[in-house]
C-alpha cells in the first residue's frame, strides 16, 4: 500500500546551519507515528518543511504517493496534510466557534458565500459544534478565543485541525501546557480517531508517546537516529549511547529539565 | 487593539442565553434607527437635511473602509479614490446621459468595481502598513489624475449636474433627495452587514486575525482579499454617487488625501470591526469638518488633526469600544 | 534630441530632491515600521521657511540660513514625531498619529502663509543659465543634481561603511536582535527619524526655486516619496537612490510629454515594478524568520 506520508532526503538549511538533514521517513496509512528527540533536534523545522510553511532546500515530500514538494502550504492543506503549532496559532479576535467553523466551511466549500448569514449554514455550525464538543469546549463556543486559557487554546487548536478533515495530521507538542486532565482527554480523543487518519506527533510526554504510538522515530541534530516500534526504541543502545552516556533514556527524551 | 485581557479566565459560562436576546435587540435598534432617520426631513429644515444627506453618503464610504480595515484587517487610505470614481461617474452620467438616480448609482458601482479591480491586485499582495502605503499611493495617483485630466474638468471640477430623478420624477426638494440617499445607503449598509455576517465575512476576519493560519487550513487568502477589495471599491463608489446626487458638483478635493484620512478616522473613532460605530463616526467627523471649521476661520483640518492625535492617545478601540467595555466587565463579575 | 536632454536633466534634479526626501521615509519605515505620513508636511515646512527667509530674492547667505533653519525645524519635528510614535504600540495608530500631525502642520502653514501660490527665485549668483549643447539650462538645477550626488555618496558611506550605519542596517534587518545585543536602538531610531525629517525639510528649501510653495504640495511630495520608497524597496539607501532617479525621470518625462496623465504614468511605473519585484528593486535584506 502507498504510504500516507513519505519523506525522501528532506533537507532544510539556513546558510551553513542544517536544521533538517536528509531525513527519510515513511508513515503508513493509519499509523500513529511519534517523533521524539531533545530540544533543537529539528522537529518543528521538519514539521514546517513537510507542511510547506518552509521551503525544502532539497529532498521530496510525498503525500499518498504524490510529490507535493513544489506545492504551497495552502495546496498541501487542501490535499489533506495539516499541522498544529507548538505555540497555539488561533484567530484570537473571533469566537471559539468561528475558529473551528473556519476549518469546517473550507472543507464544505462555502467559505466564500455571502448570500446569507453564517448561522444559516446549519451543517457548518453543527459540525463545528461537534468538534468543539469532542475537545470539551462546546460550553465556550460563543466566547472570544482570546478569553481562553492556555490549555483551552491547545484544545481548540486540536479541534480546528481535525475540523479541517485531514488525511495526515501533524501535532506539534499538542499536550504542552495542558493540564493532566486535558492531556488525558487529548489522548483519549486521539485513540478514538478513525484509522483512516494518519497521525504524526511530536511529543515530550513519553507516557503519551508510548501509549499512542505504533512507531517512534528519534531525531537528533536534524537527522534520523533511529526508527522502529516503541519497545525497540526504548532499548536501542545507539539511541542511549548517542546522547545519554549513562542516564536513562526517558530523561533525555523529555529534554532533561522537564 | 486587543480585547481587555483578564489574567484569570472566567469559569466556563455554560451556553450563554443572552445571544438570541442580543439579536432581537439589534433588530429593534436597526428598525428604530431607520424610522428616526426617515423622519428627519419632516422635522428639520433644509440645511440640516442636506447636511445629513452628505453624512449618509460619507457613511457609505466609511462602511467600505470598515469592510477593509475593521473586518479584513487591511488599513486603507485609498478608498477616497473609488469614492471619487463613483462621484465623477455619477456626475458624468448626470451631465451627459440621464438624471435617473438609479442609473447613476449603478454606473458608479460598476466603475468603482472596475477601478478597484484594476488597482487592487497590486495592493492586496501587501500586508499591514505596506498595504496602507500602497493604497495611499493609488489614491493620490487617482487624485492627481482627476486634478489634471481635462475630460473631468481638471482642477475646476465637474459642475452642471441636473437634480437627480427617481422613477422618472425629478426630486423637487432636499427632503426627497435625502430619502433617496437614505434608501440607497440603507441598502449598502444591509449588503455590508450581510457580508460581515456570512461565511465570507468569517473568512475575512480569519485573514485579519491570522493570515498564515488561514493558509495552513487550506485557504487562499489572495483571492479572498482581492474580492473584498473590489466589493469595497464598489461600495465606496456608491457613496460617491450619493454624494454627487446631493452636492451636484464634484472636484478633485472630493477624492483627496483629506477625505481618505477622514474616512479612516471615522472608522477608528467609531471602533473598527463594528458597522454602526463607524457610521456614527462618519457623522461626527463630517459635522466637525463642515460646521466647526466655520468657527475657526475655515481651518477645520487643524481641529481634525488634533482630533486624530487625541484619538490615538485616548481611545484606542473607538466609540464601539467605549460602549462594549461596561458590558464586558458586567459579564465578568 | 536637445529638449530630451533638458528633460533628462530635469529628471535628475527631481531625482536628487526625491532622494533627499524619500531617504528618511524609507529608513524610518525600515527601522521601526512607522509610516510617517507627516513627511510631506515636514517638506512643506522647509518650503515655507524658504518663503519666509528668501521670499524677496535674498542672497546666498540668507539661502544658507534658510537651509539651516529648515534643517533645525525638520529635526525638531522629526524628534517629536519619533517620541510620539514610540509611545504608541500599534502600527496603525502610529500612522494615524503622523497623519494627525500632518494635518495640523499643513493647516498651520496655511494659517500663517495663506493659501496663495508662492514661487521662489534661486539665490542671486545662481539664478542664471548655462549653455549645454545649445540649450540654456538653469545653473541652479545643475547644482541640485550635484547636491544629490554628494548626498548619495555621504549617506552611502555613512550607512554602508560606518559603525553607526551597521547598527542602522542591523536594526532594519532584525530590531529585536539588535536590542538583545544590548545596543540602545532608541537613540538611533530617534536620530534617524530626526535626520530624515531634517533632510526632507532641506529638500523643501532646495526645491523652492523649482516647485515653489503652496497648500497641497505636501500631498504631492508625499506621494512621490511613497512611490520612490515602494519602487526602490523599503529600508534601503541604494533602493531609495535608484527609486528616486527612476521616478525623477518618469515624472519629468510625464510632465514633458503627457502632463495630463503624469500621475497615471507614475502609477503605471509603480505597478510595473511591483509586478516584477513585489518587494521593490533593491530591498534591504531582512533576517531569516524560521
């Protein structure tokens, strides 16, 4: 079967600094793939390059077997490749409902209609509310997004990206700043997602990683250090040696200070 | 221009019941406002009525500025150009073709749409202050063109426009012109209000708040921005046609820097993003320019300049912001 | 052919003035994202200073005095604007603020000098003409061209070669980084704002014998300066120079050939450049944003 997402020698450099260094990665359809590595390993740059926010210096990105490297971020999103942001990127002057409805109305192809008020588009409104409910924000639908707490903003970010009906979704540290309860809700939500959806997730919380991931890739200095099932990564000597010295693997992956 | 932030988020207010009530109140307010405005010629004399006619025409221009600046987040100083295109088109139609108001408005609308389409593609590729700069450059180019082009009277302007007629009847008095202008302005308001509340309006607010995120969600902001720019050009041109219907004389001054600046000031005073605020701002600004300037030896611009500076320092969210603030605190407590 | 030469020279003189005027606008925008809409009004202050001091055909001494007085007035206005804009956080508010100042300054000038059109003569020994290829051309305009060339050299050395210039260029590229390095950008910003405004006011004096002084001139000059900055690229000295020379030529050509459509030609030139290069011809390099 064609992999949902395939990276071939993907490289992104800033002058002499290579933030993403010839990354090869294959994510099968329906897979939950975790990307871990210490801060500065190039995870966020990799996401941005895959999503098209940044142009690749070299290499290719294939989405369902089709080369999308030359496409803009917006075109990739239209083909179902979406991402969330490490720092919530919301529409702070709009209501919580509007934030999600923006994603829904694009998918339902009514984003440029102005023949009647938005609340008249019942399917958009209903779908947006469903997505808000799934992250537990339905009660705040009519608040302005800027009134949300940090954790709630992360939830909204998740609802928004899922509302865009992605084929492949990349979560950039989704649980950073969430409370324990919110993290639990997020993990449950992710477990409940249909297997038609492919998930790549950058995560520091190793409990979440080993609970959700089918496969784990370790990124170090912009390059792939190891890739495999969670159990294999846990016990991988190369991973351990490369950056631990003697310490426990978990400490390193959590960025030490966390 | 952010909402008043509180450090502690309010506990999740379960599905707020006040929303439908607010909608009902808004409809009631709109009906009351329309009724009051329609009654004006029955109460006031000819001069105040003609003054208010101009306010309505100017308010339509201000609406178009609000559509761009308040709703889409593209601050503009170029809308006076399309206002002028509309005014000149209506005046030319009036002088050479017909005195029919509807034809004049329709011709102005198309001309404004075309002018915005021809010039807008350059501007919408820019963001924020660069957009402001480009619209100013476009507006001033059109202003200078009107000032030198003999076909439209050059610096002398275009005079000799016959009184506007509606449905074949020449409007005999200031009051009837007022009603005509009020009707068209109300229609323009309704169109802009509908756009603002529609999915397209939501798209535009999304672009205002976070254009990069819109792209990441699969939107193409460029065409959406170009569309609203053309729409705003058409709305401004309708305002210009209404202005010409009342004043019956168009000069390059009507599309100058000062008019563009006043329109932007009206939006800022009125609170960008709402629709009624900028309309009130438009009335206020025109009142100051045309009435107060008589008391300061014709130098109204001096007062307005000072108002600009004062507004920036004292009311960053405008009139609508003042009105909203008490309700916010009430909701919090 | 010979009239064409006159047009080219007129364009160069215009370009010199435009460079002096647009430079401050461009650098201030590049360094602090402030669009100074009062720039045209400051130019007009310079023009009216010239009217006040040299209006009755004064000699070179009074002309120099006018230049110095205009520079001082411009610097004071620029410094005040810098202080006011730094006190307001939002870019739109800053633009509105300068717009308000522009209205106040321009209207005050009308209050003092009336709304008449003032034309000025070049200072006494320079008001003659010289023969160039059989055409008589005003000496004064040649001197304006020379002034523009010297100004370009001085500014280029200052901004591209000196330590102060390095700070200015770095601030254009990445203001936060320069502040993080512990350099006090505030004083540099105020300095550039004041110096740019002083240059614009001096431009007003120098342009006096060519463009005169009248209400509304501030808008025309602001438009030309904006187009220069947009065409040349924001925040760059070389861009401002190239844009000024180009727009000077376009303007002179337009006025000579199609006076009615000169502003249309200006717009067309701007559109053509932006179509090919959306950031202008020679934009300042900005920091890589990840």
